C-alpha cells in the first residue's frame, strides 16, 4: 500500500485527527492541502495551517497551507481550486473539520447550532461538491479517488440524541452525505466512506470539553492508520461504508493496538458516541 503521488485535500487539518492523517500520507510522499481557519497561533488550541504544513514537509510530503472558513462557499471553492491547480488535481478529500457542542436542547444557543450545521453539514456538502469534478478526473485517470468523512455510523436510537440533539444531527448530516453520495457517484468510480473511532481520541479540542478524560482514550494515529487502509482500497468496490477504526485495522491483521493508547496499559477505554 502506498499514497505516493496522491493529491489530498483535508479540511480542518491544522491539528488533531486531520493532521495525523496528513502526516501518515506525507510519509509516502503525498501532496497535501491543509484547508483550515487557523492561520495565527491560538493560545487555547495549538497548531496553525503553517505549522501543519511544516510538519507535512518534514515528514516527506508536499504541503499547501490554505486559510479557509468552511462557512463561506466562495472560500471553499477557491481553496479546492487552488489545491487542484497547485498539485495538478485532487485524488482524496478528507472532510475532517467539525464543530462540537455537547449541550442539551435548552442550553444550545442559536449561534452554536448554526456553527455546527455550517461547518459539519454544509461545509462537508459544499467541499465535496467543489471537489467532485477533480475527483471524477482522478477516476478517469485511474487514480482511485476517495472521499472520507470523519463521521459516525447512522443509528436512529434515542440514546444518541437525548443529551445533545443538535450535535448528533450535525454529525449525522455528515454521515448522510456518505449514504447519498456513495450511491450517487458509484458509477463515476468515486468512493465515499465514513470513519469513526471506537474510543475517545486525545485531541486539543476534546481536552477543552469538561468531563471527558482523554487519558482513557487513544491517539489520533489510530484514525490515520485506518484512513490509510481505506484510501488504498479499490474505490469502485469500497464505497458507502461506515468504518470503525479498530475494525479497519483488524481487517489488515492489526489487532495489537497498545501503541495507540494515550496511557500505556489502559484496559478500560472511554468509548466514543454513536456506536451501539
């Protein structure tokens, strides 16, 4: 398996899971565009598009840092075009950017509701829309194009809604994009899949949420390795799936996951949402 020569566009990849996926691809020499909002250092959240680009280059890849607010469709269109023009196309799109607000209905302000839907649902839809022409060209050239959304399997059980209705709807909106687009673009040879973690993942954004112990979770590297496996699958055969990180690794015979533990020796991991 290799991603050598692949041209990849990742939203929200200045830190965390998006950056981990970028660095795994960079090790093969891939060209990666990081499209995220943070261009200046934030005292609360480490990492910018520029520090991410430097890490990608250091890991062996080619990098393009693009400041992009996913709430603005003109910025999305311009960012995707810039990446395609710079790299000579796009082979893989990773819809990683996401806003989270784990609040009950009465405690969810309209601006937080709008942010989650603007970034998670609308941003994913419009970025995919902008990338499709380039991914279609990738398919025609036999370059195995993929869209991967960092979103959960669809489970219409009240337990996943009752504590944070707005957030669940927003994440499921990303997953519904997978459900529909996988079928819509199957004839074009463009794979559309979702990936979700079994456990909580230790990211800077998660550490800001009260009550969640990331020390009982795994590192973003597990999702990066799972995504790597998915990207190397045949796009014509591997589409419309809702992958879970540990099962994706197990499909390649990787069952010892100790190296991904935030705290070595952890047995009782804090499980993520949405997995029945």
